[in-house]
C-alpha cells in the first residue's frame, strides 16, 4: 500500500475563496478547484517570491512534490485567465501552521490550529499579545516580496 501523502503546511488561509470573471452563474462542473495547498504554493513562490527551497521547507515537502503542486496550481490559474472559468479555493491536503515570534525575548515557536487565533502569549517570557507571524511578514503589501527571506528560525526542522 502506498504511504499516505505528507500533510502540507499552510501558513495563511485566503479571505476570498471564489472568483468568477464573467459574473454569470456557473455550473459546478465548470468551476476550477484550487486546493489550499496549491494556493499556498502560488502565494509563497510566485507572490512572495521566495526561494523554492524555502517554499518546500515551509510547506514540509520535498522540492519535487512542491514543484508538482506549483505546476498544477499554475495550470489551474492559467485556465481561469485563458478560459474565463470560475475558480474556487477549497480542499486539498493541508494543515494550518502558526508561527510565533516574541518581540521581547525572541523566542520562536510553532503550533497547529485555528487560523483565527492570531494573538497569544509567549511561553518563554509570558509576554501577552504576541502576534502570529506570516511568512515574509508584510505580505500583501507591494514591494515587500521576500521580506522574511533568510531569517533564521530557531526551531526550523
Ligand atoms: Zn517572550
């Protein structure tokens, strides 16, 4: 029996999950489905401009698996642009990972859980109000691609 696929780590959940270029109602069969793992691959590599090694490491994947997911995601996105099909972001094999970094003592840690838990306290020094760190913080702001590149992570695996 083949081994079950490794769970792919996703650091952010998209806020908009449905895109319909024509605005017309669409048959479900025509909707292209982009998995959360595929969305994360696009976000890290093409949007953030991160190095492919880093992308694979962030998602807990081998480079070849990451490349395969990225290729599939690009193809889906391209068919939306070329064919004008609606796109829905849903499903995929993934778990949400939260990374935290304390601005007071510098302690860094990870946990898995609900994406809406954006604030917690530091388990090392007890500082309240530590904010969730998204890869390459500053995401979504033009000109911030790769902002978090090369940062050392104490607990990198
Ligand atoms: Zn701390």
